[in-house]
C-alpha cells in the first residue's frame, strides 16, 4: 500500500519559505516605519527653519535700516557666519518671539517627544540684503540636520 503525502524535504522547504516571507514582511514594515519617522522629523525641522526665517524677515521689514544697528539683531549679523542665534517663541497668553545670541547649546522640545531640536540662525550681510541660514539639528548621527537659506531684502 502506497501512502500519499508530502515528503520531509517538501515540508522543510515550505516552512523555510514561510519564515523567509515573514522576515521580509517584518523588515519591510520596519523600513516603512523608519521612513515615516524620518519624514516627520524633517517636516518639524523645516517648520522651525521657516519660523526662524519668517521672524528675521518680518523684523527686517518692520525695522528697515535700523535692523542692522538694533539689539539683538546687530549681534547676530556676521560676515564670517560664525555667530549664530536662535529664535525663541514661547507659548502662552502673549507669545512674543525673540532672537537671542547663541552662547550655549539651545535645545527645543516639541510636544511630548523626548527628542531635542537645536535651532540656529546665521545672518550674513550681502549688500543691502541679508542671507539668512536657518539650521535645525536633532538627535545624533549622519543626516540629522536640515538647513534652509533665504535672502531677506
């Protein structure tokens, strides 16, 4: 009498194939989660950069020629780009943003995340206008910062 069924090799091949498919799906899911997290962090950093540039542009537009001689803006303007500042926008009843000279490492926490963002603004004069570089760094490692540049007239 001949018994019909799967051989041991066929069963082992099927189990190995199912394990490979499971591992591949798990690693694909992990890669998608990391990509989503990285995109969210870059969007937050871009928002902080845009906020800093918009603040400097508004100050330049409202102050006109006094922009370069009024504190704290005059301390933040440098030809060599080594002097950096950061924009602080507190929350509350009367939130008023301010530009502060960066003498120590200034970090910012958004929401309930434990991640710390480090915003920096460098203002360089270019004739009658200014080149504003806003950089936001987060975490440690490669590709953990985003820089945005704009000319403010």
